[in-house]
């Protein structure tokens, strides 16, 4: 039953969303830098702000992941208790069908549900409450690393280049490349045209960054 397994690591669509959010945040810092007027002190301040923001976002996402683990386990425990309280086999079938994808649940017959019900009856009792396990904490750490590492390349030119103008151009090129790859991956996940989705993601990311800057983000 679901209460016995922890929440899996981020799905492909969740990973793509995390990269997009992180890129937007770091681009609001780099995009607000004036190439004509910025000196090394201002670049350093921008870098501290951008990296600090992404570290904070990674920590928050890790916490959200752990909350999701507890919520998923709690949902499984509720489903198990509903299964055990079912007054008859048809009632148990209804609980089981609620845990399955609709397309699958709609084609199973009572005769096919019955072996599943019998197997579930043999499982041990559910725990009294959800609890976090070692793999949950490790996965939350992986979420933090994913958020930080996938957006850090945008800041690298400002660390390695002394010319602010060249650093900005390189940073923007990296950001465009990451946005395109992000959109390309999303297109493959969504079974849509990857190249078109990649270009659309670049446009969407640029628009969101401009909007965020205009709103004072």
C-alpha cells in the first residue's frame, strides 16, 4: 500500500519546473545589473544576492519535498483504513479503484479486483502516523542540490570574467541555453514538439524575468 513507500524523487515535470523557477530568480538579479555603470563591488553584491536567493529557494523546496512525503504517506494510511473498514468486497474494490489511474480502474472487473483485495488483506497494519525516513532526507538534500546546481552556471561568468559586459553576454547565453534545454525536455515529457517548446520556454522565461524586474522583484 502507498503508506509503505516514500514519495519518489522529483518527477521530470517537477525537475523542469524547479529549473525554470530557479533560472527566473537568478536572472532577476543578473538582469537588473547595469552593464554601463556596474563595478566589481556591484557585481559582487549581485552575486551574493543571486546565490543566496537560490540557496534559500533550494532549502525551501527541500522542506516542501519533506512535507509532500508526509502528505503522501498520510494519504496512503487513510486509504488503508478505508480499505479495512469496507463492509464488503465491492466496498474494498471502490477503495482500490480510487488508488489506480482512472483509465486502469475503469477496465478492471470485480473478478480482477478480488485477487488484489486478497493480497492487500495480508499486508500488516498501517503505522499510526506518517514518519520521515533516511531516504526522504537524502531525497530532500538531492532536491536542494538540483535547484542550486542547475542555476549556478548563470552566475559563473561573473565569477570568472572581470569584464562586466562580456560576463553579462556569456551569462545571458548560458541562461538562454538552459531555458531552451528545459523547454526541450518539457516537450519530450508532454509528447509535444521539443524544439518548438524549447523556443517557447526561452520566450516565456524572458517575459517572466522582465515582468518580475518591472514589478520590483
